C-alpha cells in the first residue's frame, strides 16, 4: 500500500475516536452549514496561498525567477501534502528543496532557502501561540496555557536558535550519531557522514554570506509579515464554523484557539497533529483547567471542532496531493536558451 494512503488513513483514526467517544453524528457535523464550512475551507486555502506567495518572493530575492508565479505557488501548496501527513508538520521542505534543485539551484542554496522559509513560518506561528498561552494563563486558565507555552517555546527556540547560530559557526553531525552510523555501516557510513558534514558546512556558509545583507534583513521582515498574515487568516477559520453553532466565537478568540491547537498539534505524536490540534482548540475555547475530557456546560461542541478540522485539514490533503503529483513532482525540462 502506498505511503500516502497509509498516512491519510492514519490521520482519520483520531476523528473516529473522538466521534465514538462523544457520539458525534454526521448530521451534527453538517449542521454548521455548507456556507460556514466552505468559508473555513477558504480560510485554510488562503493561508496556503499566502505561503506560496512568500515562497515565490524568497526565491526571487535570493536567486531569481525559476518558474512562473502560479507554478511556484502550486508547488508550495502541493508540498503541504507531505507536511500534513507526517508528525510535527515536517517534510514539505524536502519537496521544495528537491523542486528547486531540479531547476538548477544547488542543494546547499536550496536547503538554506528552505530553512529561511521555515524559520519565518515557525517564528510567526510561535509569536501568536505565545500570545495565546500568555493570555490563557493571565485569565486563570493555567493548565491549557502551560501546555501551549510548553509546546511552543522549544519549537521556536530550536529553529530560530539553530538558524542564527549557523551564522557564527559550522555545524557537524553530532558525535553520538557519528558513532551510531559508523557502527552500522562503517566505510559507507563514513561516506554518508562526510557528505552530510559538507552539506551542513555549505548551509552555514550560505547563512554567513546572506544574513547580514540589507536585502536579507528586508526579506526576513517581509517573509515574517506574510507568514503572520497567513496564520491570522487560518486563525479565523473556526470563527466561520462557529457561525453555524449556538456559541459564536469572535475573530480574536478564534485566532488564539486555533494557534493554541496548532502549537499542541506540533508534538510529534500523531500524523499531522490529528487529534492533538482538535483537542488543543477545544480545550482553549472551553478554558480547560483539569486533565479531563468531560464537556463543561459552556464548552464548544465537538461536532463544530470536527467540522472545522475536516474543512481545514482533511479536505485540503487530497487537493495538496493532486497538486504535488501533477505539478511539484512532474518531469522538468530546462527551457532552451
């Protein structure tokens, strides 16, 4: 069985558990209304489109045009299939690096651009998630606030820390992994290690060459702002779903709850954060103060959470897969000069 089918099926398991546990019926999910459902889906696609714009912008600044605007955006959206079907939302950058490399960009530069894009994405999401966590704690909802901060700070710290440290030193494969690889593969393992160390050194060199340049600083700020806008657009997706329920959620509350759910979904436990993101969003809106899943009297209903997740996660997956197969991984022929 192909891995994409397995990954998609695995992402459905938490939905089934939640549905059975809380007796959520299909008619309950559909009760939010088709217009509200499609509005939430449009918000998610708006987020992906903004990410595509940022991807095209970064390539243009640091390398120059390699494909048309629409093809670049489509590739960025298509790569999200890999991101949404792996733990901790990683993997899409590998597709983008491969795509850039096939179009004439050397691997180290493509890798650096991929890292540059990820860091701005993680930093923007991290800022919103940190705000959500702090607001929850200030409001007295310590448990959910602490969980959000506890999952956000390590991820943001790791990515931003490593990125800026590459401007100061060359990184090499940690000794613990070196010993493990050599024990398993010996001579062939040493070859892999040498290539990996060379690649890491090249990425660090790229950082030093670009990070202090005026155009790099401007690109970082603009990329961060585009990322921030994309997360805000995604954040209001639950607000649209709530319009079809008895408990309407404001844009601010929707953004904070969605970003809290996104932060918790980053834990590398389930495929695409499935189950974790739903729980995080529900827990934030329900002001969870204890580790239990019993519905408080003023909680958001699980049918709304399920409808939101289908619109913003399950439905975009096959669309991203189609774009990935038809556009991102299609055979490329270099145009004649």
